[in-house]
C-alpha cells in the first residue's frame, strides 16, 4: 500500500513523531498528503511543540487556543515557527509588503496584529505614511510623562504616568479607552495578565511614612486594581475596558517586590527587607478578601548581589534566590503559613512581624558554566604554583587558572622553551564572578501566554551583569540567561545555616532531598533523563562581548519631596526581556565595527592554524589570550554620541525539554543590530518593551509618541 493511501488515524500517529519541517515536507509531496497533514489535530500537536519550547503563538487580543479556527491555528503556528527559525539564524528584519501574508478566513492582507487598522470616527491616529508600513506610531497620554509602559496583547497598551494615572490605550484606533486617576502620586509596582479571565491586575504603591528612611520604620500603602476587558472569540472588543478597585493593604519595612501569585485564588506575597537583621521578610495575603495576613522573618540573609523571585508551586510559596554560582529554592507550605496568620484589628492598622519562620524545605543547585576554551600556551617557563589569568576564547571572559604538570620520571624539570601542552586547572569556572561583576538588573519571566495543560512550566532568568572600573569610571555590561524549574530536580538539600557558606551533600545529611513536581513529596530516585534535562535548564548563556547599555536617571522630585537623607535611586537601564529574548539600547562607536571585524578574522585564522583542539585542561601554545587589544580600556568602551538597538535570542528548549544550541558552541549567543525608522530618535527613548509573540519592539519617547516596530 502506498504511503498516501494509509488510513488517517495511522497518518496522525506518524505525525505525532514529526517536527514542523518534516510535516511541511510531506505536505509538498502530493495533494493527498497535503490535506492529511493540514488538519487541526496535526497543528495542535505542532502548537504544543512550540509551547513546550516556550515559544508563544501570535494570537490576537485575548484569544485562547480553543477559540481559534483551524485556518487561524495553522496561520499562527506557521508564523510562530517563522519567528523562531529566522531569529536563531539572522537578525529580525522589518516586515515588508513583499512578505505580507493573506489572512485565512478573511482574505485580507496583514503584516502583524499590531499593524491592523481599525478606523473610528474622531480618531486622530498618527500615520508615518499613507502606505502600509512596518511600524506604527501611536500617542502617549497627552500632557503626561510615561513612567511605565507595557503592551497588553497586540491591541492595547497600559501605561502609568508620573502624575499617578494609569491609562489603557487602543493601539488600532490610537485612542484612550479607560483611565484611573487617584488624584495623587502613586507608582505602579507589578502587573499581571490573566488571559482566561481577560483581566489585568496591577498594584499601585505610595509611601505613607519614612519616605527618607530605608529601615523597618517605613510604612507603605498598596492598592490592588483590576482592569477588565471585553472581547469576543475573534479577539475584537465588544465594550471599553473598566477599572475597579480590588483591595488595599499596608506594609512595614522596605518592600523589595510584590508578587501576584494567583489572582483567581486571591493570593499575593511580598518581600520585605528586615533591616535590623538584614534578612528577608515574607508578607503573604492567603486571601486578600479577608483581614488576615502572614508576616514572618525567614532568616534568609539578604545578600545584595543575589536576585530574588517568588513562585507559586502547588500548595507552596517558593522563594527563588540566585547567587553568582548557584540557585536556591526555599519552600513554605500553605499549612505552615496559616499557623502564623494574624488578623488586622482595624482596616487602617499596619501589620507586625510575628517572628522568625525558617523554610520547611530548602534545595540548592549549582549553575552549569561554559567550559572555557583556552588557547594553548607558547614558550612557557617552568611551572609556577601561582595562578595566572587567561582569556576564554568562547566567552571573552578573563579566567583564573593554575598550572598542574607532573614531571617525567627521567627529568627533574620542564625545559623553559617547551611547546608542549600544559594542563590547567580552572580555579573559578564562573567567567563573571561576584566581585567584580554584580547584577545591575534581573528579570524573571514566566510563561505569560495562553498555553495547554500538558505543557511543562519553565521559568527564565535574564541578568544584566555590570563591572565598574574605578579608574576610568566606566561601567561595562554583559547579559547572562538560563532557564529553571520549580522544584529543581537533582538538587541537594541544604541546611538553613549553610546557605552561602558551604554546600551540603545528600550523604552529609544522611538523606537525599529531591522533590517530585507531580506529588510535591520526596523522591528517593530521580530519573537520569530528568536530571539531564534539569542540568540543561541550569546552563548559563552569555552575551559576553562587553557593551555599554544606555541608563536613564529619572528626574528628581520637587524640592519639598526630595529624598535628602535616603538612598539615591540607581539609573534605569534600557533593557527589556521576554522568554529567551532580550533587547536593549547601547552606546557604540561606528569605527569599532571595522576594528571588531578585523579582530574576529585574526582570531579565526589563529584557531584554524591550530591542529590540536583546546581542552578544559590545556591552553594554546600560540596564544595565552594575552591580546593587548582586548584589555585596553579605550577599546572596551565607546563614546556616547551614537546609539543602536540590539537584540539577542538565546537557545530554546527542544520538544523533550533539552536545550538546543544551533551555533555549535555552548555558552555564547549572537547579538544582532535591529533596523529602526529614520524618524525614531534613540536619544529620546524613555521605556523599552518586547513582545516576542508578535515580533514587536515597543519604545516610548519623551515627545509623547510610542513606536511599535514589527519584525519578521
């Protein structure tokens, strides 16, 4: 029997083992196979593969996957695959009319959901040109300075102004749909989109007492708001969105962050710095409709070089902490927190710290750093026990190594002119250790898009690392990225007092602590495949060529509100991240591009001349990485006269949960320069955002314009 004559059930079973490009090839063979493999079950499987790789579909508005017609599902899967494949091998390109596709079911030409045009009477949308373009310009709230901006699907933007307003803007009609005006200065702290409910939750904050103090006497008030949208299954709005107040609460101490863990369960948490003990305080509202709260001192040391996030895992609140070398997860079951719940005496009362409550469980796992690919050593003198520094040819980082060579039985020493390979022992495998590298900003990204029940939950961390030169007063930056799961499988149980002091192995404590994510109970055996997958998730990827990101200093407050005695706010870097992607604005020297090109050619020629591949225990005899061009301060930093928009895609998860690196070397990620419109002035940018599902970069300007750049 010919392949195309097989029963459809058998063909569907075959399709379950195929990837996107395999299915596409079969569709091109004959008409029969085209129709057999262009069905909803096949493309639902392909959509699941995309979601398992943490790649969202380009849906319109608050559409859910179940709302899509078969044609729309096929279109969305094809578009998402185009984004993923293209961005891994080349720079995103502006959408052009040549590549415009015909929208299924409507037969209308569309480039991007952001570029859909909907004309209403009285609309004054800013058009850059009468012809369709690859970008759109919409207005910011008139007469207001944008303090925070984020896209809410491809149809809306939500922005907070410096006067305290929160405004919902229609991208298609360039009109204001809803506005919340408290009449006083509030700051937006956290925003979470719930696609199933077509709702956005956000928290506003203001300081009631101790605005000039950063200690346990500070009192803050938070207002939790809700923005409800009204759309049909096609993603078109049926009414204007509405703001409503959900709840208010107060905190004592310096609040580090707010986390909207599960709005449907009315659950939120906050990290509070307990200054008297320099530890993390955990504030929890297990049900924000009740006048009850939990406020405990976790006893976890607040290390300023660490990055913190709070995650909901089944019936546990998890404190996720990342140091420069490892990640920690501290588990607080609901049952344990409920025992320390307190009731507010009055609505205006402030919470009090109930005492110390250590985590019920803590696990730790080291990061997997790239193995340095060191060049071989030339004309090395006698081995010295003193450590030396070399340059990692893969990441460009400076690595400290020590020589460790054993003399041959018939010799007493190594000749000074030997060209033999000398094994090197890596002292610190972290190419960017603390100090001197410190986290300037950290971004924890969850899977925010509509997904399916059988898709595993993966989180992503992108950290902007900085190193300040006290001599030149210049700061250089690199980006580090990795994925992680809760809980981290194969992680070791760590005693409470050992965090940051010693690694506690399972044998040291006489027991193994590995959590099963399906049962939240200890597992005595962890499968080898799962352990390998989680090791992949803990691998760090770098944008390792140092750059100088543009940082903005927010204008100071009025003199009567100035923070005289407090800590000055740090400049805000113009960096935005999405799951596995990052975009930023950096300074650069136009002449540097030619110099880097020649330097790369010389580096490639040196590697091609070497017959022996470098190993973790050897260095290159021809070069020790002592390239005087690399370590020159004037060559590291660029003058601030020129700026450019930069973009990077990190390796994605594969369908089985492993990391897929297409560049042939672990550790690095290639940076691309994005094309921008002539009318866009990067010197006027105030905020930057990225929406990978639509291939869009959103930039707001001081002049009251918002540029939405659409790439393919």
